[in-house]
C-alpha cells in the first residue's frame, strides 16, 4: 500500500489524471446533495466549487486542456439540448415573441453598455460597442434547472431560448465586425464572405443535416452507434458555425433544432442524450467556468473593482429591463418573467469569447511601449467577476420562477378537478419480434411528464402447456421491461394462465382498470380471420378501453408523417377526447407532421383545440365511406396510416368499416398502420372518469361533456 501511494504524486496543482478526475466526480456527486439541503441551486454550487479548486482558489487543479475540452463540450451540450427540446410548432407559434424579446435583450444592453463604455470608462467607440455586445449576449446556464423541474415547454422558456439565438448571433456578429474594423479588414469582400458563409451554413445544418440524420438513424438501430452519431453532429455543427464566422454555440443550438423532429422525446436515444449531458458534460462546463473566478480582484485593484461593479450592474439591469419589457408586451406572469430573466442574465460563453478576443486584439503601443488593447486587463478581470455574479443570480431566479410555475400549475389542476385521469396502457406480448415496437408505440401514446402505468401481459394456456413455455414468456416480459427501463419507464409484468386469450385480456383490462389496449401484428403475419376477425370482434365487445391494433413495417420513430383518417361525427362520441389526446401525444412526442383527413365540422372542432395545443398538422377532406376504395390514400415512403374506426351503434360508425381489415391487407403491405377503436365508455368506465360520472346525471348535452373532457385531458400535459 505504501509503495502504491508513493507512485502517486499529490503535489499541488494535482497532476495525476486519476486523482483529478476523481476529485471532479466527487464534486459533481456531493454538490447537489449538500446544496439541495441549503436550497441553493446545484449549478451555482458547481461554479463555486470550480472557483475553490481552481488555479485562482486553493490551486488544487489547473484549468488545463482536459478541463477546457470537457467544458467546451458541456457548453455545446447545453445549447444542443435547448434546441432539441424545443417543439417546432410551439417555436413557430412564439417566433414573433422570440424576435421581439431578442430585440429587447440585444438593444437594451447595447445602448446601456455603449453609454457606460463612453462616459464611465472613457473608452473609444469601438471598445464601447464591443463591451456592450458582451452584455447583450448570454448563456443558458440555468436551462438544466428548467429542464429538470419539467417546465422546459413553458411559453416563456421557448421565447427566452428563441431570443437567445437572436441576441447571441447579433452579438457575435458585432464582435466579428468590430475586430475586423480594428484590424482594417472590413470591406466589400468581408461582407460577401460573411453573408455567403452564413447561407451555406444554414443550408447544411437546417436542410441537409435533418435528411441525413433521419436516414442514418433509420438504417442503424444500435443505441450506442446512434448516440455517437448525434454527438458527432453536435461538434460538426459547432465547427461549421465557426467556419461561417459565428461561435460554435449557435451551430450546436441549430443542430438540436434540426434534429428535434427526428429524435423522439420518449426514445432511449433521448434518454441517453439527457443522461450523459446532465451527468458529465454540463457539470464539467460549470466547474470550468468557476475556475476562471479570481476572488483576489476584490482587494487588489480599485480600478478592477470599479469596472467589475459597473459591468455587473449594467449587464444585470439591462437584462432585467428586457425581461420586464417582454413581460409587459406579452402579458406574462411574474414567474414567467423570472424564468426569462434567469435564462437571459447569465454571462459566460459568448461573453468570455468576446472579452478574450478584445483583450488579444492589439491597436498599437503607448509611449512606454506597452500594448494598447481593444479591451483592457481591467475589463478582462471585471468580466470574470460579472460571470460569477450573473450566473449565480440567474440560477436563483430561474429556479424561483420554475417553482412558482409548478405551484401555479398544481393549483390549476386542483381547480379543474381533484382527480387526475388515470393512464394505464396494456400491451399483450406474444413474441420478441413485436415487443419492442409495441412498447415504442405505447411510449409515443403516453402523456409526456405524466406518470403512466405500463403493463406487459403474457397469457399461457394451461391445457396445452409446453414444458418451457413459462420460462420463455417470462424472458420476453423481462426483455420488454429492460427496454422500458432504458427510457426511464417501469413496465409491470403480468403472467396469466387462461385457456381463452380473449377472456384473459378482457379480465386483465377489467382488473387493472386499463384505459388503453395495444394489440400487435407481426410484420410478416397476414391479416387473416384469426386475428382481425373473430378475436378482435370478441375483444371489442368485451373490452372497455381505447384499443389500438398496430402492424409495424418500420420502427415507429422513423416515420416522417402520420396520416389520420377521422370518420364524420367522430367528435360526437364520448370516447373521442381519449383517443384524440393519444394522437396529439404522438405528434408531440415524435415532432412529426400529422395529416388529418376529416370533414368540415370535425376540422372546425379540431382547429379550436389547435389554437391552444399546437402541433404540426395539415387538413385534408375526408374521402367518403360510400366507396371504401376512396380510402386508399396514396402514401409516401416512411408514412404511417392511423385509421379511426368505431363500434356499432355509435354516431361515427359506418357499415363499410367492417371491410377495413381486409382492405388494409391489400393496400398497406409496405407501410405501417394503426387501427384505433375508441373507448365505448359504458357505465363501469364512466365511474372511473369523474367529469363524466358527475355530469351525466345533469341536463348537459353529449357535446358539452365531450368539450369538458377535452379541456380536462389537454390540461394534463
């Protein structure tokens, strides 16, 4: 033991790579555990820990190339995740507000910063404008807190992220122009080169990359390969952005935005992306930022103290005024203003890049032969102090705002109703080939952020028992559970003995109060009477749950579009809100475009829901049931057909619906399809949904009840 200790050098700063890595992991582990008890955001703790162990603290570690590499990767990861978690339809819906906030958070700091540089620091115009651009840019340091607390899809977050893209891009363009002017390089060729490179960059990242990404992820289903591919694209986007004259963070954000429709929010790939980023890359970045902090500047130099104080106050005041302006303009709440301020106040990446470039840009020498810099050393030291203060304030404000929104949402749900809708999804599993795809469908159907119960069912016939049938069935259930666990979901395994499969499934639905039943058909299996005939009809008669019959031709996440055929008067059925919510979930969780085939009345009804719950959707007229051949819609490769059917006696039922199983057998040999049978909602089912049970006795119309159900279901996002 003594000889082993002698082989490890503990001189400061630490040089042994294993000891350094262990120390950083120890900080990442302990900081949240300790600071959560003190009600201090863990992100702030990581920054402070970096300051303490860094070269300007106790000197335990140098800010060497390893720390810089990990920190740079963490910053790119933050921007990538911010882009990846944006819902494109929500982003488009708030694009105008994002632009307005981007102008607020750019021009207010630019004006105040330029005035401070000219009149308080007596800088030149070029130095003052560059200083102001440092205030205008910001880094989404607090975004991991927002994401962890589950409010990343809030409208204020979307607006703040969109504004970040705008102000950081403009600030970094200002940096390139000012430095170019200082070096005498701004001419016609400069502008042509800058504009051309931006156009090429946008085309590569926003047009070609999504197509290439979809093709690669569809062809390669190995989870490790997919993750490495995505990680490589993040750095490729950063490199392309730098080649175009911008900072890498813009490229990483746009890569996330481009991949958002491709990477499902419920997929194992998304789970791995978030896990690795939050566990390793992002903490390394925060620690590396902390290592820049030098507490000695507070006592060593009065000029530095003055510069640091002015910079911190002006930057914070400017971002606060921008957040207040956004709140007043958009009618946002105080909590949403805090989130906007928290996300936009932290100065780190782009600010640090600007001050380092300005510090290293020499304008000449003075009488003593000392270099005259575009930004002085006092500004460099003041920037470090500003980074510490603004990052600390940003994390505190973002956490307070997010917590307020969570509490207000809880209050809203309490006002809507004491009981939340149960969501219990049953997947009868017959073989390994269909298990993964049926589970994938279930994850797309479930509501994001809602703790849903997933059940895997295997039924064995006690009268015709093979000696190892139970072992095989349990093995398939275990494998499916592992697949569910990879997406942070828990699958309840059910192994049942029953001579009648239909009776076994129906009994399980009844005993566990299942709301959604998913039945699978193997990709190679024909649609004969044994499956889509007697067995299905028997189940539909006995099961009171929304039933989905799915035949996969490719992985569910690889579909580019979902075509949904909705029969006339579907909105008049009590089961309408429940399957509609699941179709909405598919759109939300996949980010793919939906094509709704519906008549004018149904389209009008759906449009009202779209106003408050936007998804990517186009409307087409419903073909007609009179000639079932009209339903043979021309599908593109990678399309998935979702056909809403009905049960006899319901308003949307048509006799030709009975022909659908035989028709899809002919039409959809090379495509996936999903048949949906709405929940019949009999007396027993109604008792499980309090809004129906409490209102059916009163003088309320069927459509009023359906409207109430929709408002209730879509509140539980």
